[in-house]
C-alpha cells in the first residue's frame, strides 16, 4: 500500500511524519502548481470549488508516482466539502485509476467509523504507536506554526526583501527532515536563529491585516496566490484567524488542548451569525470582530468561488465593518485568478489602509498639541 493525500499548506509535513512513524509507504504529491490545477480542472465539475480541483490534481500526480491509496477527510454540514471524497472517488474510477479512497469522517459525528478507518491504514500497529505518531505529527504542526508567526512579523520589517522567505523555505525542510523530538526542537531553534540574523527596521509601524475565510484557501499559498508573501512585501504585518495546529486541535482532538482556535471566534459571531452555516462561515465573522477589537487596520476574507458558507459571511461583513469601523476586503479565487490582478487589488487596499492610519495618527498628534496648549 502506497498512501497519498492532498496538500493544504504545510500539512504534508505532519501527515508524512505520522505515516512514516508507523512504517507506512508514503507518496507526497508534488507541490500544487499550474499543472496540478490544469489536471484537476480538466477532470472536475465546472462549478466545483477550487480546493476540489487542486485536490484532484494532487491525486492524479500522486498516482503517476505510484500511489494506490488516498487518505481524504470527510465533513458534515452545509459545506460541500463533505461530498468531495465521494465525487473524487467516482472521477478517479471513471478515469481508470485504480486507487482506494479511505475517508476519515469527523470524530465528533463518526468516532466508531473513524476508528475502523484508522485500523484500515495502520494495520496491526498498537494504539500506543498510533498515539505516539499523532503526537509527533502534532509537534511538527506546532513547529511550523511557531516559525510562520515569526515570519509574519519579520517580512514587513526586513531590509532585504525576500530573506525571510528564503529562511522559511529552509526551515520547512529542516522541520520536515526531523526524525525525533530533539531533532525537531533543534530545527526550530536553527530557524529562529536564522530569522534573528535578518536585518530589520524595528522603527517601522506596519499596517496590520487579519486574514479570515475558508480554511483551505487560507492555508494553501498556491490557492490564495501567496497573499501573505505579497502583503509582507507591501509592508503589511499579517495574522491568520487560524493556523494548522489549531485546526487539527479543533477537528481531530475536538478542542481538548487549551490553545486558541475557532471556538473562541465562534463566540464573537453573534448577533451577526447565531448558528452554524457550514465550513468556517461563522468563524469568519467572529474572527473579524476579534481583529477589530484588537485594533487591526483591516481584514481580508479569502474564499473559493461559489463557497456557500463564505458567501453567507461575505454578505454580513459590511455590517461588521460599519459597526466596528474596520475596513474589509473580499478576495475570491478560482482557476482563472492571476497574480497580477490580485496584487493590484491588494496594493489598492493596503494604500487605503496606510492613508487611514496616517490620517488617524496626524489627528491624534494635533489633538495632543491642542491639549498641551490648553494647559
């Protein structure tokens, strides 16, 4: 059995570590590219979400490398993600690709079924080994997120644009190559030391933007056209509403670990959204409220074209923006999206935020001068 899975940001590092720990033969698909998207689009329904099309491309490219088994997540609720695996399985069958699809449904709804599927993958390995493998994969997710948060602070302040991205690429390789907890800790330490050496201008006061939206597009740079890198080059400090380790905690560990996650965001969604609308629609609204309370300069919502939960959230965002005085911008992506058009729109939004920030600062300065004069 040669197992593969779809890409979603740095998730491949965690899944690869988990499966290799259990001595399972892993085929990591090539990183998403134009070829991946072309293959996926060619064989997917026209109005399917962009993530489904990229996933299809991942599976086809993995099949070309010898994969015969796919691990795919399932889902519940209004979001079409719950149908992805079934649709993809039928498409692969019609194409003549003999691939087994193992669907891991959410433990909150299908715990007994999930246990059976885990056994199907791991064979006779003990539950203790499985738990240790999951723990090691979790450590890797936390390591990537820790380095990524530092990258977000360094990018808008670095004096040589691109240095942070070079270090991050190397750091992913170091974390991916770590075979135990000690090597992993050393990799993170090495990454931090490399980031500290990057010349920065700490006197800069960058615009701060929160990224919210559909989880796949948020985490996968190819899907969001590397929005975080573009914003960093424009002098923006970025913060995502959720990171990979938080998503794993919410959906695999059922929120048992005491770390920030989507549950906190959902608590701030009412009265705008009082119930689950599928996907991360409720979290998008709650996270926007949180970013406004933390005095971020703006919020960008990213979503794939035709994503119903995010369409619901998008229709509500103008009200949140008005109530909290925080500018919002919606970026919708599909297979026709291009870097140039997206970058132009980002530049315009960032320019507006910078002007607003400067105006507010000037107003505060004048007010301070007047108060001193009155004294």
